[in-house]
C-alpha cells in the first residue's frame, strides 16, 4: 500500500474546504490550484500578471519541496488566467522556471477566482525522479 503524504501551505482555507496544498502518493505529486497569496495572507501583485504568476510558482515549489520533490520533477503545469490576452506575461515567468524542464503546459482563460484581485492561478503535477 502506498503512503499518502500531505503538504500544507498554512492557508486557513485548507481545513475549511478540505484540501491540501500538495499530495504525494509514491513518486506522483499533485499541487492544488495555487493563488498569488503572500506569506502575510494578502494578495500579491495586484494588476501584475507576472508578479502573481511568480508567487503562485514560488508557493508550488515550496509545496513540492515539502514532499521531497522539486521543480525539476514537474511534468505538467496549468496556468489559469482571467484574461487570456495576457498569457505571454504569465508565460515569461513560466519560462524562467521551466525552459529547461519543459513540462506539458496548458494556458486557459477562466471567468474568475475566489478573490477578484487574482489574475492567475496555477496547478503543477510532478513525478519524482522524472527529470533529465
């Protein structure tokens, strides 16, 4: 039987909603939809897609590390934007993290997020040991 390892980012929404920031089962890790929330619990980079994408990926990288993975293990990313015409701004940050790793990536427009100041959320999937 595989052990299920959970990672928390400390969000007060985790117990309320009933989710973990990341879940590892065996070598597979999935990171939940991640919003641009700073360590102080406040939204980061209002109006700035690049700053928000960077914060989302920072939180995701921390969650990966908590369960023994790294960004080098990422095999899939999902970038959700409220305005798809701004995808290149998010892509620039994505490229800073993943230009050598080259996971499967999806950019999609959504109608909105829990907090209307959020312009982007990310999801990340990893397989530990999958880097080259």
